[in-house]
């Protein structure tokens, strides 16, 4: 289910689909190629909701998906068709209406769609509403007057708290008479809805109306704190905000949701459009959009320094607010407010690094390309170039990283920003090593220690240690890696820097694995994997699943190794990541060991089984959680890729029985046996019954 109502930028449609599919923008791969690669062999239904404001981009994405993924079906909701090849347009009718000409029995009326919705919403609003013989005529007429439109019916129903159905009908009838005169022939559905919203709006107190129209500056979900910071004024005091917001929720004008235990709110798309018009009519649009931008720039800037040391809570807040922040970034671009946009984009560095790398690159590139900044501190200090270079390093793109980091070093040096200079030198050294320029990497690292030593900046010290560790790994200098990563892990643990601790533990583990010390490496990888699960770092997860698969292979646990290696490949491809340089020789050795233990056919079957594992299940298996590891650790008692009935069929196939004989033995039809056999062949990657028999024999089952 892909919700596009809160997506304003056509370039972010791919990101929205990725989020719905639980894919991650954390590498250099653009969203669309990653999506198409993921969907190519899938069989699923993709529901894309509210496309009308993004028609061109939505049409292109749907076309690309349908061409690349024959097993995918797409349902799109929109106020107008996409007009793409293969589209079947199905108009969505209003709810079923009661008969306008004959009185229906009460029992029959209670089953009518429109009446059922009105009755349910009225009962929820008033606590006592019932459809009775005395009000059934009014309710039926009211549903007909509202053309069976769900939102209009809901807005009318909540008024049963203070009005009877007959009173609501009378008041709405007056409204429609003012709109269209004595005849309703010309009353279109959108006029019906607009009139109903107008009626609900005009019944509000002045402070409620003011707050409601100001809420449209939020593009997505918002919290009470957001509203108090952005929408208050003399006529909407902060002290009254909770009561006013609660009243709007009670009247179904604002929707309340829960996000990870936190109450948040949002406007229905139709209501957002309506309140946007009201905000313009009140001449408040510029004022409150500016206040909204000021709020998010200030909030993100203040939290940026703490984000690294409270990453979990900060990422939760970011995921709740990201649509609002994207909207502010877009306004900064369209209004040429480049300095503010760059300040905001730079304050989201840890979000871009862990959740949206290519998106962060795009925002920074567009902002930096938008002309002179007007001398703002963000550009003068070189921070955007450092963030841009950092993201390029994460994307394994030294060609983009090096020039950006060179500009960051130059700008920081000129501005006397020593902390930023230290970070930039460390990152530039990593980029130089990635590019194979060892001389430049050493020169950059030679300058950094003296500079960092004079700073009271743990983050700068950790960055220097990370540069030493990564450069040491790429050069095969294991002693340097051990020293740097051990000290980096200590500092990261003391300060609560989970992202850096995860990286340092991974560096240490790889060092021990390369030194043929798997017993030393295993607990390092396990702790790093727990952290990567906690902060949902998909790139680290794939590396660590691969690493623990190598350890399992070396310990003679062939089945576990094969499944972990398969799971790692799925996580890596779903993140669009490339294999880090240190892993290929280790993986080749692990694969050879597992094949020697299992045989090539069985290794391939277990590898495919691992590829199908859910990510959390694979992580649990790697960490030795009993429920996940039971089938994979034993090389003798189960048929891991197969369901229980499939395993029964496979054993009888190995015994040489025909499908008819297997059906008689298991009391199932021959057709069902045939279906099981085809499923077994597909799961194991085989094309003959003899291969099934051989696989069962090699499994000692």
C-alpha cells in the first residue's frame, strides 16, 4: 500500500514505493532501478493511492513496473486516469443509497451502505444514536442529499452530538438551496462535498476555524508540539491548542493516529485542499508557511548535534516528520531560499546516511546548484560539501566524494573551523584510499592527528580512528586496524554513538576473521548485528550476515552458513549495495567449505532457502535465537527449505514411489501430490525426481 497524498515532489514517488516495500535508500542505487530489480520476479499487488497531483511521475513509474515485473498487478486511485498502456478504468461509485421513491423497511434500511456509515459514525460521536422508525426518513433523505459520499456523510453524522437527523437535514437543505437554487439537477458531487465541508466549517468557533486552516502548512503527520510551535497566535493561544485540536478531531475534521506510541494528527487530503484555500482567503499563507519553515529549520539544527548520540529516538522523530521537512526543503528550492535549505539539509546528515542516501545527495546537489547562497554560514563553513562527500563515501563513489571533500577542507581551513576541518581530512583520506591514491590518503591522515589532538571533540577523534581503521583494512595492515578500531569502539561506547560503535565492531571482527581467529570475531559481529538491527542499518546487516555465515562455514555448520549467505544476498540486493572489498575472498572460502560439507545441490537449495528468509528471521538465526536456528544448525534432522507435507512427499519420492502411490500412502489426491512435487522442485532449484532423491540421500533423511 503506497500512500501518495503527502508526497509533493514527483521525484520522491520511487522513495514512497520503496518505503512501502520496506526497501532502503542507503547506497548509490537510485530508487527506480532498485525497485524494478526487487519486483522483477515478485507476485504481488501494489496499491498506489492518491495519484492525481503526481500524474506524470506516477504514470511513468507504473509503466516501468508493469514492463519489468510481469507478476505485479497495480491498482491506482486517482481523480483522473493515468492514460497508460494496459490501464483499465473503474469509476468508484458513491455508497449505495436508499430508494428515493419507496419507503424501505427499517430492517432493510439498516443494511444500506450509506445508512450504515451514517449510523456507525453518529453512534460513535454521540454515544447513543440509533436508527429508528421516527428518524429513518430523515437519515435516508440526508444520505441521499449527500450523494452517498463517505466524507460528507461522516461530517454530517458527527453533528448528531448536538442536532437531530431532522435538524441536520434542514440545515444542509438550506445550504444546498443557496448553492444551486430550487433545483439540485446541477449539483455535482464535488459541490456536495464542498458545501458539506463549508457547513461544518462555519459551525466552528473562530479559534477552531483559525487553527484548522493553519494546519494545512503541514504536508504530513504532525504532533501537538508542532501545532503549538507553528499555528498559535493571539486568537489561538498555545494554552488552548490541545482543547481546540481535540474538538477538531471530535468533529472528524482532523484525523488522529498513533506512531510508535506517540499521538499524531493529519488532515484528509480533501480537507487539506479546503483549508489551503481558507488560509489564502485569510491572507495567512506566507506568514504560517514561513513559521513552519523556521520551526523545522530551528528544530532540526538544534537536534543535529545530539542526533549522533541519541540516534534511535531522533530517527523515530525524523520518520514521523519527514514529509513536513521535505515540504520545507522544496519551498526553499522554489523560493530560492538556498541558505535556509542548505542549513536544513545539512542538519539531516544522519538521516541521509541511514535512511535516504540518494535523496540526501539529490537535495544537496540541487541546493548547491541553485546559485550563490548570499554568504550564509552553511556554505562559508564548508559543511554541505562535507555532508555531500560523506554520503558519496557511503555510496562507494570516490569520484564524487573527493572534490566535495576537497572543497570542505578548503572552506573549513579558510573559516578557521577546526572541528569541521578535522572531520573533512579524515573523510577525504578514506575517499582517497577508495580511489587507490594511497599517497594522498597518508598525507591527509598525517595532518589530521595533530589537529584533532588539540580539539575537545570526541566525534572528530572517532572519525580519525575510523579513517585509520578503514585505510588499514584496505591496505591489509591488521595491527593498525586493531589499535584504531579498539580505541574507536571504546570512545563510541562511552558516548552512546551507536552508528560508530557498529562500524568499529565490524572493523574489528573482519580483522579477526582475516587473521583466522573466528572465535574472536564472532562476538564482535554478533554485537554489531544487534546494533544494526536496532538502528535498522541494512548495509551493515548484509555485511554482518555474510561475516557470520563465514564463521558458520568454518565451524562445519554448512546448512546455517548457506542460509546466512543467501539471506545476506537478499538484504544486500534490496539495499542496492555492492560487496565491500574485504569480503569476496572470505565469502569464496566460506562457500567452498559449505559446498564441501553439503554437496553443490544441497548448498544451492539451502542458499535459496536463506534468500527467502524474512530479514528479522535471518538476523535471529545469525544471533543463535532458538526459534530461528533450529532448522539450520542441525545437518541431520529436518528438511529446512520444505514445509512438513513437502518433506513427507520428498521422502516418498526418494523411496521411488509414483505420485499415485504417494497419494495413497498420504491419503491425498494424485493432483495434490503433483502440486507438492512441483513446489519441491522449484524450492530446491531442481528439474527431476532423481535430484530430489539425491538431495534427500545427502541429507541422511
